[in-house]
C-alpha cells in the first residue's frame, strides 16, 4: 500500500480525517524532501521511532510544511502520547488554519482523549463553522457537541458506584457476561465464552456464597446460545440463537420451560416475533404477557431498536411494535431489561445524550407512556461501550459484565454494585413456597392466582410443578392470593402491601391442601376467607374486591354438588356486643345471598354470626382487629 494511501486509511480509522494528496504536497527544500521520503518509508514499515526522526529533520529544513505536522500528530496519537499529538495539530493550525479544515475535528478528539472537554467542545464547534466539511464527520461532531456538556456535568456529579466481583466460582480466565438471577437471588444463569463457543452456565447460592458454575446441558448446543432472560421463578427462559437451520433470520428468539428439574426442548417463538432480520436480547415482563427485545427489522426508527409484543386473550404473541423516540433513536438501542415492577426499562443506547459510546439508560412507564430516557450517569457509564444491566427484584443491586480496571484479568467478568437510589425501580418483594397434601405431606403441583383486591383484576395465573414456586409482589397493591388443585379445598391468602410503612420482607409459605372428600366425610374446621370485603361498618358486600374469593367458593360448590357449607361471620370488639353480633349475622347473610344469586341452592347452605366472641387475634391493635373481622366457611358433615 502506498504511503499516502496508508496515511489516508490510518487517519480515517483513527480520526475520521483525510490526509493530503501525495503528489500535490511535497517539501520544496531538497534535503527536506529526502528526509520526508525516508520518513514515509519508515512510517509505512511501522518503524515510528525512525519516522519521527526523519519527520523532525524535515521540519528543521522546512518548518512550514504542514503535512508532516499531521503525520507526527497521528503517530503520537497512536502511541497514546496525546499532549504531543495536540501540540503538532495546534502548530499546523497556527501556520495555516485553512489548509485542512478537518484538522479541527482531529484536534478535538485528541483533546477529548486527555479529558480537556471544554477545549474539545470549542474545536468541534469551530469545525462546524467551516465549509465543505465531511458529512459523516459533521454528524459525529454534532453528537459530540450534545454529549460533551453532559459528560462535564456527569464527571462532576458522579453517582454511587462501587462494583464488586461476583467471585471466582463464576469469573474465570474466560469471558463471563449477561448475568440474570431468579427473584430470590438464589440462582444465576450467565453466558461463558470459551474460545468462540458461547454457552449457558448456572450457579446456585448456598450460605450466601455462589457455588462453582456448571453448564446448562439441556440448553447448550455446538452453536452459540446467549442474550437471555428468566422469569423470576427461574422456570422459563427466553434466549437468542444465531445461525440455526430452523430459524427465520440471522438470530432468533427461543423459549424453554423447566419441568421437574429439567429444561424442555427449546421452541422458536415463531414468525410473529422473529423476522428474516436480527432479533436478540429478550426481556419478559413479570406477568409473562409482554416481551421486549432488540431488532434491526424494517419499520424501526434507525439502526437497532427496542420492540415490544404483548399476548392476546388466547395467549398468542401479537405483532411487535417499535417503542417511540423517548426510548429509540436513529442510532442503536439494545439490551432491554424490564424490571418486575413492570414500569422501569433499562437499556443501552448510542443515540441518546451520554458519555460516549453505548451508555446505560432507564425509562419509566407513566400512565401508559415511556418517559424520556435517563442516563444512569458516571461512573456507571464511561466513554466506552457498556453492556446489559440486570437489576435485582428488590431494586437495590445491579449486575453487569466489565473488562474495566476492576476486572484484573482484562477479560469480561461479572460484577455487582448497589444501585444509586435515584436509579432504582419501584419496590418489589415476593411470595415463595411449596404446596403439599396435608395428610400425606406429598408435594403437589397447583394453580396459582394473584388478584388486585381494589379492582378485582387478575394479575397472574400460572401452574406450578411440584417444586418451589415464586411470585413477585409489587409494593402498593392489596393482593388476593389463591392456590387450587382439583379434588382439594382451595387456599386463600392476602398480602396487603398498600399500607404505609409496609415491610417488604419476602413471604415464605408452606401451603397444605386438604382433600375435599376427607372434609365431606369428617367435616372441617372453619376456613377463613381473607379476601371477602364489606363497606366500612356495613354489611354491604364489596363484590369487586371479593369477586375472586367468592368465585372460588362458587366453583367449589358447583364441582362438589353434594357438599353443604355453613357461612360464619365475625367482627372485632369495636362497638357494642349486640351491634357486632347483628353486623356479623348480616355480613354472613350477605355472602349467603350472593351465592344464591349465583345459582347455589339454599338448602346447601346456612349462615351464622358470632360477633366479637371468637377472636383469632388480639383486639388491642389494628392489625389484630383486621384479622378478627372475617368471614369463614365450614363444610358440613351430613
């Protein structure tokens, strides 16, 4: 390759600037011309030390020969001697500021490398005042002018950031990245690249320490797997597969479920989600009804964008929609992660105002619309490209991969840090437990349902296997939680997270279900229905908030037509005994009347009220009194 072609290519790669035509610009002085040609040969051979000597000799003979200043500046840039590179660019401008206007752009880059941001900003602006500038460089300069003021502010207002290694049982001499955890932080699945092979690995936390990671054999193949998302219970994984024969495009999204301890055969999400283009980096919402992913398919805003698909009533994925310009830009947006609060979206972008390359951002869904992207700040973001971020269920801890100075191996390792409070999502906790037969103690699979008591809306409906279940719970909602299995009496629970000063410690339950046949034969102890509600100091039934609970009771009676029940009302001790007795009887009758309105025969039911005479908790506190205000039922042995 000729010397000037080499210089042109070099400067285009490093600076985006173009050098000068070889024939048009040569020194006039004979000795200067000789030294210059020798310098070119040494430069082309990669012998920069000797090239510098010859170029300096050239300037001694002909100090105003500007091309040598550019070449010396490029050599010192390559050697990371940025101050010397800056000096040579400034000398060239002093000799002739119009000789090559793109020198202003090159100088601005060198200044930026040294952290001289205000001065760099000045030269980017000067560059844009010149005529006949390169169009691509003009776009880059405009972006720099937008980013540098933010960088100056971010550097002087750093967010909290103290990354810690996740440990040597996970991090190795290979590359580890894209960490995803279960909701209880007990399991971690990540991607490890050995040579060019990418596979899934898993680690389990025991006694507060991550155990040695092992391959996820059911999911790994000779091809590459990665860029995944997990449901909080760790039972479903969505991930990316590239260059596989049964795919629609270069990279497709697949799904697998964990059943009885093993991952099922991965299934392609189909042509609604996958296109002939690139789909990757999925993130599934906590209710499993919304899927976010990155794609370069047509119809986006530009480059790679974040798309979203929702499930219809039949459980099928609908046509994906590109998120609007509060999230997506004409550049690249990737690595979406929707937190279990179902409102906070973390992602990377090279188009929004940031520190340099791909920065981490967040956007929050408010009244159905995404807020303007918020940069996570410095030093979470740097002038380099950042990768995907995973945020724990409680919103306090973020996990990422890095090859920064923190990772002494100089390869990608997994780190975690406490997320600055201004960057945290809404608070989320969880209920975790097992379901078993009360008599035999055998673990059971069951149907789990979550309702919002204020609206009656079903939030989640899923089946669990015989293993532990885990359901996220957002703070600010009064939950109706039910567990049911055919042939068994249903279980009802209530998690009122809508109260002030709610403690968000996780709920851990051991739920025993009793066979209905046993209860019919032998009768039953009263069963509390914690999600039956009435208007304040009234017997008027709240059919919206109580609907899910009442429907469970109706289903039980319809599925067991020989079963009869007694409905029982109770109150706290606020008010007179006679008033409370009367109120409890009226409330029990209100439930009785509601069931009759739903075609349950009168002769299968009776009702009674006990007022305040049978408390199950102390009446000295509001919490205790709320437990005493209750509706129960019992199966009658007839």
